[in-house]
C-alpha cells in the first residue's frame, strides 16, 4: 500500500501519535469516572416509612419503657416480601397485638396499611448522602432514577453529535482521508506536520506534490468524493458489515451501562465489586489484544460477546444468598463486555474503507450510545419479573455474538481505501472458496 510507505517515512509511531493517544485518553478517563460515579451518588440506602413511635420524640414519651426499638418497629411497620421491614408501607395504627409471642400472620395481614405519607427514614451508615435519599427516589418514585440516568446518557449522545460536527469544521483531518478524497494540498500539509513533530525534518522537506502523485498513483486515480451515510446501507458489499458491526456496538452499550450503573441489583458489596471490575478490566483488554492477533478478529469478537451474555444469563439462576458466585459472574460478564468493546473498536476500523471508516465508526458509537440510553430503562421491567432485565442484558450480547460470525476475517489484511477494494476482496474470497471443476477419470471398469 502506497500510503503505508509514506506513513513509514513520516513516522508510524512517534511523538505525533503519542500526543494523539494522550489527548484521547485523558478525557475518556474522566468521562468513565463520571459515569461510574452513579453507583455511589445514586445508591439506594436501606429505608423505611417515617413513623411517630420511632421518629417523633413526643410520641415516644407515651411508649412504655419496656419496649425497645425492635418492638416499636414490629408494631409500626409490616413485614416486606423478604421478611424484612417493608420499605414502602406502614400500619395506619400501632398493632400492639403483634407483641404477643403467639401472634401469627393473620393478626396483621388483614390490617389496613398505607404508603409512607410522612416520608422515609434512611440508613446513613454506608452512604451519608445520595440523590435518592435527598429527593426520595424510592417506592412509587423509583422509576425516576433510571430515567435520570437515561437523560444523562442522552446528553452525551447529543453532545457527541454537536461536538463531532464542530470538530469536522475546526480540527485537522486525517491525511489519508484527505488524499483519498483528492485533497492533495491539505493532505500534504498534514503529512509534513506529522513528520515535523516526529523530528524527521529531512522527510518534511522531501514531501512534495510530485512525490505524492508518483507514490500514490493508483489510490489517487480511484479518488472520489466522500460518500454519504446511505452508502453503508445501500452498497451490497457493505450492508452486512454495517448491520452486524452496529449490532455489536449496540450490545456493548446496552449491556454495559444497564449493568454497570446499577451494581446494587447484583446483591453484592458495590465497593468491592467496583474495585474488582476495575482490576479485571485492564488485564482483560490486554488478553483481548493478544487474542486478536492469535485467534483473529471474528472469533474474538463473537466469543467475548457470547461469554458476557452467558455470564449474565447464568446470574438469573443463582440465588441472592450466593453473593460470592453472583459477584464472580458479574465481574466476568462486565470484563467480557469491556473486551468486546476493544474488539469492535479495532474490528470496525478494518472492515470499512478509508472513505467510510470514520462514518462507520461514528455510526457504531451512535448505536452504542443508543443502547446505553435504553439500558437503564430496561430495569423498569423488573416489576413484571425480577429476572426479566437480566434476561435482556444477557440475550442481546449472545445474539450479537452470533451475528459477528457473519463478518469476514480481517486479520493480516491490508486496510481497504475505497469501496471498490472491499468489493474486490469479496470477489477474491468467493473465487477462492468456489469448488474447482469436476475431473472425470476413465478406468477399466
């Protein structure tokens, strides 16, 4: 590839590329930190209804001294589904008969209860202050928390669209993109700029329009105007790649943000779980990069998505009491989702030609953010079944992993520059996979 030769001359991995990586990593780290902060700033502490006998000093003065807080809780708050004090209901009047050791469920089950009309009392031993406790986002208002998370992620989507459009007008573009689209002078300036930052002054002076025309004669002869987004869907050789890769991006955003923004739903210590996820994520990405070079792009992409989905689905079968196993499956599942993100970031760039590469990556990121917006809202389906959200969080990546098997393998292949390169590659693959002509051999029989 002619451009690869030019890139080697100006420096394929030098100071220019390092500065680009640093400029990308710093804001991404802060964005991820802000997103994961939701687990702590929006944590749901244990809570119960406010009741006079427990929370009003005047009412407490009339209580017999022999009764302790546990007894007062028994006569004021009915048991909940898990046999703990109900978090959203209270008795209208104190049920003194429940202090009788021989009292049974019939002594209180038919007694009228009421919602927490006077507010809630929160356990502040772990979280001294959260937005849930501040604005009472519990019981009938519990749906407001995932809705707020979806609005936050929607803001990221809108900001990415607006800032991306601004960056296209104000920031420097890829030299390869400029050259492939026939804009020689801007492309030459970007190559000279990269060579200067990498300290290769002699290459900077040697790069001229004549050198570009002679070195990239084949690519420049096939240069064309930038294709539109519709080209990804309308072109036969790109339609399947677009749909399958976009589904992989969607599965990542849907499953990761659906689970990572509500670690309490896994019934474990969220502090420990958050640390374990962070510790596992880095080696998982390193192993993924090794597998991409050993196994190839397609099996690694499909395997990471399917493994994450199977871990989530397995968690639906684990009882809430087995917290260690649930935590282990959650860490493995989220680590696999992170590995899938690494795969799809590399894989998408290799599936599409230069003239459409950033368009395809942008479409995939839009799909991931769309999945992230839907992820928290799926938790609202828990009112129809506790396992229903986990079934969706696990089923989507499994289906996406199967769809990834339809994509072509791109390991060790040169990056395509034009749509024609992609189509030629498909024709070449079909030619090699076609059965050879049948040969008949005569025998004595």
